[in-house]
C-alpha cells in the first residue's frame, strides 16, 4: 500500500457506492474522510479500513445543510491537513410519476442531489484554491443523459449536477479538476426509498443486472489516480447485461 496519498472526502459514505469508494481509495493509500447521517456505519467502516492498514476518519454530515458541509470540510482539514478531492456522492432516488405529486420527495431530491453538491463546492473550493488546487468528483447517473418515466425529477437533478460540474470545469484555470461519474444500475440501497409501487416494481428488473458498487469505485479511483495535468471529465459505467 502507498503511504500519504491524497486526502479524499466522500459524502454519502455509509452505504453503496460511497462505502465501496472509501474502501477502494483507502486500499490505494489515500486518506479518506467520510460523511453521512448514519455515523454508526461510518464508525464501523473506518474501523474496518483501519484494521486493513488504511487511514480513515468520519464526521456526521447532512449535505442539505451548507453549515454542516462547511464543518465537515474543516474537520477533514483539521484531521488530515488538506483537502485534495471531494467526492460528491450523497444522493436519493424516490422515483414516481409526476402525476403522483410527491412534492416532498421532489424537494428532497433537489435538496440532496443538487443543493448537496453545491454545498460541497461552496465549502471546499476556497480551501482548494488556497492550497493551489483540488479535484471534485460528482456522482451523476445515466439519468443525466436521458429521461425515463417516473424519473423526471431525479434525472433533472442529475442533468443539473452535470451542468454545474461543466460550469466549474470551464471556470477552472487548471487548478481545479472536475470529474462526473455516471453509473448505470448498481447494487446499493438507493432504490429502498421508492414509495411509488409502479416505480418500485420496475426496479426489480433493473436490480437483476446491477453492477457491484466496487465497479463504480474503480472508475472513481481511475479519475483520482491521474497526474495533475490530466482531467478525466466524464465516465459512464453501465452493466454489460441489459436483461
Ligand atoms: P445508497 O442509498 O446506497 O447511498 C446513498 C448515500 O447517500 C448514503 O450513504 C446516505 O447516507 C447518503 N445520503 C442520503 N441523504 C443524505 C444527506 N441528506 N446527507 C448526507 N448523506 C446523505 O445509494 P448509492 O450508493 O447508489 O448512491 C450514491 C450515488 O450514486 C447517488 O448520488 C446516486 O444518485 C448515484 N447513482 C446510483 C446509481 C445506482 O444504481 N445505485 C445509478 C446512478 C447514480 P445516510 O442515509 O447515512 O445519510
């Protein structure tokens, strides 16, 4: 294992892709600082990584709060001295047809998937600028490229974070790298929040072809591993099997 790799902050690290990414990046020798609301899971994951010889710490984080995100980034800085990479991974996906009018669920997707990413940028960008550079990696989705029934609002949030990431890239003077990683269906807890019966039923099929979360962690690790002059902007990873 390499020592003293990058300092990587991962939001939504208590399950799925975030947890797999924490394991993978820690195994690659990076120091990971993990955030989510379920801190008992983060504590267990940090202990597991520590036992394996990696370096991990955590902080409670609700990405919908700009103040929480600020505290999280500063805590990572205090723990590890710098902030090299922020993986904006936290997300929710309570799918439903628009006519079901689940306005609270629409709001939650916008708050977590869009505002959460903006809060990550707001908290970490000044830190990265101050230290001479950094790297944002944001989890979008294949739903950032095309819309499907029951996924209008979810896709809108993922189109939005692709747009925000592209804007950030264009405004960078070479010091800030920006990557968008867009998974197809992947094993995780993401679909557990679906309350609409039709959307929930549709996920049963998709889950049968799901990729392991480690496949997405591998893509993130590839972007992290590039030298400073290389900015991997977009990675789309789909299951090879469609049925
Ligand atoms: P999971 O549901 O397994 O993980 C989501 C993570 O987000 C959890 O750790 C959860 O932690 C965290 N989270 C949710 N709300 C908040 C919040 N308010 N503040 C902080 N953390 C929060 O799903 P995935 O691993 O699949 O999702 C990771 C990302 O990948 C998401 O952005 C998702 O949209 C994207 N994605 C996933 C796909 C898939 O098929 N799995 C496909 C395409 C994209 P906690 O509840 O403890 O706070």
